[in-house]
């Protein structure tokens, strides 16, 4: 297997990241990491120009792995996966380093924040080196549910799912259902019989 060609892209996130992390130092560090071909920054990496920069580098430099250091993957992982896929790269050759929530928002010291950002980017570069191409697939799903435990919560869950029109299998290890609720004589506040 040939060595991967990795591109590292650091987002300033306006001032969210750039105000706490010395981005130029991080870029210089990233450029020296193994297999990194290019390291660039953008004020807003998730913007159209930021995504276009990544796509152009994939085509022009032959990149086969992408690392974006920016905000949480929950916010933009799909954005960047779609961008690299549009450039012809498998979206699972992409990895994100969260340097906003994990660094700039929680580490006020610029020196410590910059050092931590370097560590996160380094680990992400090393991780993406070993990632494999994945392809989406569809698997048949049995449209039914099994509830394990026929206590009051299990019974309620089974009833709710059954009311939604799905077959339900309720499994209980004891000889009767009701769990601990069935052991009570009366329940508060009505003093009704629990069974």
C-alpha cells in the first residue's frame, strides 16, 4: 500500500478558534506531520469557499485523506463528508478534530490551547492514515420489537409500540408480569390495588 496523501485544514471559526489558538503555529506543526502534503486555514472552513479549497486540493494535489480541525463533528461532519465525496474521495477517508469545544472554548491560556490543538490534530492525522473506505449498504430490518422485562415500564413500552402497529414480544423471566409493582398492596395517591 502506498503512503497516504493527507490534507489538514484548520478553521478560524471567526474568532472562536483563532482568538485562543495560534493557527499559524498549528499549521506549521501540521505541515511537518507524516504524510501531510498540505496544511491550510480558512476563516470559516464550512463555508462554500472553504469546502471548495478542500475539493480543489483533492483534485490538484491527489489527496486521499482529509483532516479538518474546527468545531464539533455533530455540526459539520456530514458537510465535509459530502464535500470530499463530491471531489471523488470516499467520505470515510475524512476525519475531524474538534478544536473549538475541546480546546478554544475550555483552555483560556493561548500557549496551552495551541499545544493541545497540535496534539488533537496530530492524533487525528495518525488516525485518518489507518481509516478504510466504507460503502453505505442496506440491510433488511424486521419490523417488530422485543421488550425484555415485563415490569410496569416494560408493559408500558410494549403497549406503546403495539399501539403504533408493530408486533411486540414481551419476555419475562418470572412466572408473572408486573415486576415489583405487583408486589405492592396499594399505590399512592389513590390507594388502588397495584395489580
